[in-house]
C-alpha cells in the first residue's frame, strides 16, 4: 500500500505546479483550491503516526483510508479539469471563435469545477473533524493532559520560538526585511510578507523576529497567529495575558471586557513603546480591521512617531495593501534550483552530511524539480524520505519509478 503521506504530498506538489496554478487562477477557484492545500497541509502533523499505527487500530486505518481517498479524489479532479476542460481556453483568432462558440460549456465547466472542489473541501473538513469521533485526536503528538482534542485553530498556531534549523535560500530576504523594520520612516508602518502557501513566509518571519538587530531595536515584541479561524477577543486576551503583569482583580476585569475595551487596553499599553507586532497568517481585510485598533496609529502624538512596526504574513496581496497602502508588500519568491536541492539534502540526508548518495541522485533531482521551489513541499517530502536509503524504499513510497518521479 502506498503511504498516505506520499499520496498527500504528491497532490500538494501537483497543486504547486505553476501551469496548474495559472489555470486554476484563470477559472477563479484559487481560494477553494488554496483551502484544499491548507487542509491537507494541516493534516501533515498526523499522517506519519497514522501510517505507523493503522495496522493495530481499525479506527486509525479507516481514517487513513478516508484521507487517502480524499487526496486521490482531489488529484483526479484536477487532472480531469486540466487535461479535458482547460484546453478550451485557447488564444488567437481560432481560440476566440472557439470560446464564443463554447462559452456556455465553459461557464458550466467552471460551475462544475467550483462545486466539485467545494464538495472535496467539505469532505476533507469532515474527515479532520472525525478524528475526535474515532478517538484518534492525539495522532502526531504526545497525549495531552486534557481529554479534549485540539481544535483546528490550535494546530494552526505558530510561535516565534519554534524556528526552522535549516534556513536555506532566505539570506537576502532576511537582510531586506531587517532593514525595513529597523530603518526608514518613523511612522508606525506595516511590513508585509506576501506569497503562496508553503513558500516559507512564517519561517522567514520567525528568523527576522529573532534577529539580534531587531531585538535591539524594539522595546516590545509580540507574535500573533490569526489563520482562517480566529476569535478577536481570544487573540487580544492572549496579548494581554502573555505580556502584561496584572493583579488578580485586573485579570478578572479583562475577562469581562468586550473587543473594543480589549483593543483599547492593548493600545494604551503600547503607547510610548517602540514595538514590533507580528501578525502571522492573516487571510482577509476583515481580520486586519478587527485587530488594527490595538496598534497605536496617530500622527499627532509624538510618542507614536518612534519607528514602531507591525509585520504581517499573508497569501493575499490585497490584504497587505489594505493594511498599509503606503508600504510596498515584500513578495516572497520560490527557491532557486540550487537552494531547493540544498534544502532537500539537508532534510533527506541529515545524518550523512547532507549529501545525497549517487544511487538516489536521479530520483532526488526529479523530486525536487517537481516541488517547483516550494519550501514546504521540499521540507516535508525530504523529511519523509530521510529514513529511506534504498531505491526500492523510495519506489515503495510511491514517488519514484525507474524513470524518475511517479507522475
């Protein structure tokens, strides 16, 4: 049986293909496909242990089969659409005639694609939620002291303390972003890191956040993870709980505060401080509008004109410009060929000096090529293959055949 990890990763790599992303964008289903990527990426923390445990637990085995089926279903849908429907979108005179003649067919195809992707997303969500029903909510982590399973939001939380040891290909980006945070205008501006999922926005931002020059520049630093599911009150309370020294009576008052009062309390605390607030994984303009009031911004107050910064990561350039139209978003690009290979070798061969054996080089090069410079895909697939040192093991994982990577 092909490992569920391999099936999911094969799908994620396919969805990272620039040509496929272009067609998906053309048919205006970017957000729905991005949700597929997000949900399967979230499952990565479960899959390795799930594969190992399924032989001894029927519930786990059923869950693994459901995940595998959903991944295959998503891949089949993309393949069918790309190779049978997308060719209708031709260019030139003949292409225009074809499009006019087939416009109703194309609209119908677009609707069907959108509906099918919606169906798959709902299926994936049900599978994710079913973990607690099957009693397997702790797959991928040590058992928690609480009997309740973690929510989807908890799995998405990021922390600046959890840094990626293999920092490859971001050296230039790091220097540019550190300069943007520590130099330039005195107004409180937003520094945005923009890019598709998996490029390494959070990894890079953590590195910037913990950089010595950044620590020295700001009196106060805090990290917030919003993600798609968030509660404004909880986010603001965490800022207060994690950074302010409160008496028992003050803590009780905070618990009773509404969103407006919580924003005001955070804002009052930050006034007069040279602060850096990082908001990781922000998806919508509404999410920014919900929290921006907590970050002092008043040009008439001299204590605010001190070079404070808000740094956000987002997949949506529109969100970045909405947060600060005067600040140019920093768009993160995919890794280059050499950087991708270097990162893959670090993950796949950590105990061998990060050097790929000659017998696996052809396989490895083809795998990295199919990742299209997407750091997350390279990191996850490299880690998956790190314990597999023979050709037959790579073949059994479902990625490779004698001609290279499995298509």
